[in-house]
C-alpha cells in the first residue's frame, strides 16, 4: 500500500521508501524511516499535499512523495 | 573558549541563544528562521564563552548549505557542542546527537521545551539518557528559564568528553558515496545509518514515558481544525482577509489623530524656517518640503509598517504562517514553486529585504530566483502599501485597477518564470506546533522592524522630499515636457508622472511623493501608481539580491521589472476608459 492511497485517520507502519523522487534523504532525516508508525492526518484535494503525524511532529508531504512511501 | 549551539530546525536554538547571551536574535515558530550564524558571548565565573548559534539541520549529511556550515564549524573543533533538542520529538533529535558524538567533542544536551512536553503528558528521565550517552543532559526551557542555572553550573565546572562512543573521524561522517544505494550520502547507506535511527528510537523509548491524558489541549484541537484540508484552507484565507481589513482600518483610523498631532508641529516648523532663513528659493523649498517630508511618513508609512510588523510577528510566532504553504501548495505548484515559497512571499508584505534572505528555505536556485523576482517586482512591502493607499485616496484612483494589475502581473510573471524551474522538487516541510504567540518575541520583532522606520525611511523620505520639492520649484520638470507626447501616447500619463516611475530606481516608496505633488486625473494617477508599484526592487533589496543570488540575477530582475512596468502602463492605457 502506498501512503497516499490511505484514508485520512489511518495509522500505519512504514515499510520502505521507493527511490526516484530525489527526496528520499529528506524523508529519512525527518524521521520517516522503515519501521516507524505514521498517522495520515489530512489529504489536500486536487492531489495536494498530505499531512502525516509522526510521533509528535506533523510533516507535510507532496503527493508524489507520499506515493513513494510503502506502508502496511 | 568557543561553543556552538546546534540542533534540528525549529527546536528553539535561537531562543536558547538569546536566553544565554541576553541578545535579541529573531525567534519564530517555523523551521528555517535562522539561516545564518548568530554570534554572542556568555560569561560563567571567570570563563568567557563565545557562542555560535548555528542554523538548524536534521542531519550532518543533509547536503544542505546549513549542514555544510555545521560540518565546516566542526572541522575547526569548537571546545563545546551544545545540542538543543525538542523534548517532544526526542527520537529524531537523538539521531543528530549520535552523529555529533562521532566528532568526540565535549557536548551537553538541552532537552528544550520540557514544559510543553509535560503539558503533553510526557515524562522525561534525563538521568537515563545521560547515563546511556555519557553526556550531561539537562531538562530545559528557554521560555521559562528552567535548567539555565544547571547548565551554567556545568559550564563553570567544565564539560568532559563522552567515553561511550567509538571515535570516528569526521572524514568518515562525510559522504563518500556508496554503490549500495542510488541516493549517495551516508544517511541512505542503510547498514550505517538506519542503525542510528534504531539506536535513537531505543534511547528515546528508555527516556520517555507517556502518561495517559484525559483532555486534549485546546491548541491541539485548534491545530486539528486548521490542518484539515478544506476547513483549514477556508480558515486561513479568512484570517488573511481579516488581517488586510485590520491593516486598512488601522491606517484609516490612525491618520486623523496623527495628522491632528502633527499639524501644529508642522505649522511651527514651517514658520520657523521662513522666520530663520533669508527669504528666497531655499526658504520657499524647505518650508514646504520639511513638513511634507514629515507628514507623509508619519501618517501613511508608519501606521502601515507598525501594523504589518505586528501581524507578521503574530503569524510567525503562532506557527500559522507555514500552514499557508501547505494550503497553497497546489496553487504555487502551477507557478513552478513549492509551497515553501509562500513564506518569503508573505514576509515581503512586511519588508522585502529579509524576505529575500528567507528564500533560502527553498529547495533550489531556480525557485529562489523566481521568488526573489516576484518579491522585487510585484509584492508590495508595507511602506509601498501605505504610500500606494495615499495616492489612491488623494486622486481617487481605482483600487480595483491597481490590485487587478498586481494580481495579473504576479500570475503572468510566475507562469513565465515557472518554466525555468524544470526540476519539480518534492514538497516536504515540518509543520511547527501551534502556540500562543510569546509577547516578548513579538515585541523584539516589532521593535527591530519598526526602528527601520526612524533610521531609514524617515530620513530618506525627508531628504527626498526636499530634493523633489527643489526639482518642482526649480522648473526642471518643464524641460521634460518634450517627453510628454510620448508618455501620453504610450501610458496615458504626463511626463512629470513618468519621472516618478523612473525614480523607483532609487527607492520605490519615494516615487509616489512626487505623484502627490502633481495634479493628476484619477485615470492618470491609477496608471502612474500601478507603474510605480510594479517596477524595481529598492536599493536594500538590490544589495541583498546581489549577495544571495549574484549580480547577473539582479540584472535580469531589473530588466524584467522595467519591462513589466512599461507593459502594464501600456496595457492599462489601452484598457482603462
């Protein structure tokens, strides 16, 4: 499952991050690494950004980036 | 002795720095407030410590300019590293700790915002962390001052090196690239780096216990509302609209009382000049120019600058400002910008000079260039807004036409420029928690931004007012009448008004001074003020642009500015009845 396909409010675990968007490193350093639990807080319409909650931080991600995150 | 303050973005480094040095560096509630190193001194006992407040980084291997600055600073080893951590997000913050520990320097950890962590129901055992890492760890709050004394005591005693980590030289911390992964630096070499994350998670788990809370803090509730896609966007747009209404009302309401106060003073100045100076051209010029040079800044520019700095400081400190970048990400994407560009563009409504520096939070040079160009040419700063309002009011010019032209140029320019940014960087931004604005932070900012009025704007406007009055009285403008037919055909404005447009080369908000002294029809005033507002960056912005992006970029921006201004003049001349 990709992060951007989830419904709002779901809590999931990050499995892997697909390479190719050029932003993997920034995801990693913000703490979005395999194994962490994230909650999808919001999805902006028209393929806008998504907001995820990770521990006690909120991180806004572009839709394409969210699509590169494999979760379960 | 030299110490560096380091940490993730938006954990409160600058706040800690201010606390320790007594300085008043700007503090905001969004990642990327400090993009340069702040320097200060701290005296503990008989030790004088030079403190460097470094810009925030998530990792030493980020590959960002900020990370490069930090690695550079570590190569000339400081005597002490003070890492500021966000207690609420220990896990991620500890990754940087583990990276820094490889430098094997004396280091202390400040678990900042510990008061907020407690409010959120977290219990922190700093002793455990201290034992695990072999470093002094202090629960800390730059806001309340908790932990400051403990830190000072430790600094007086001296900080030992940790014996817990293997010594790894800095060279190996830096990336050598690897063939195991496409993304290069150490961070992505799973074998090396994900281990750090596991270790950090383990440490954070040992240190933090979560107590069940029965109630959600109202700020968290507000945050949940504002982070909702549709409702949040509506709320944010309403808030922006409300801010503009407040700004305009404030300018309107304050003009009366301020003029009432100034009128007698000006009368006096004017009379004194006539009295003291020998009759003649000089007395004639000064007796008109000085009062004008005082009235306009005080009644028009000052209220606008004051209100804008207050509103901006509130947006920055509450954590609302970065929310706009999420809500407007879709829109900015059309223009080849990522959502973060909203932050410098909004800051530009206050003053464009710091806004140009703030473009550093953008991911690439192309985006920075687009944003700086938009800032320089279209976005009206507080001073410009104030003076624009006065010209519109005096000549009964069309606000709709001026605003419409601004929006049209903004859209047109960004669409054209958006094409140069072929590489669409992915949007990723940490949203700061909402908080109640801290009045002290607000006061520092408003004070600093507002003193610019007295140190820069007032003297400049006064001098220019005298210069402009001299030009008018001397009759030089009549010499330009030859240009009249040309400017009338092209832009529908008299040649004198065109001089005002050319004056923007010196300082944009000075140009309307000349307009105020002319007799213009509403139509002429509308075109002239629009051409003035859409034109060139002011001198301070030019200097900053050279510093940040180079002379060539500035040249392009100036060229585009003139072009935009002339095109808008011609277009309005054709469109307006």
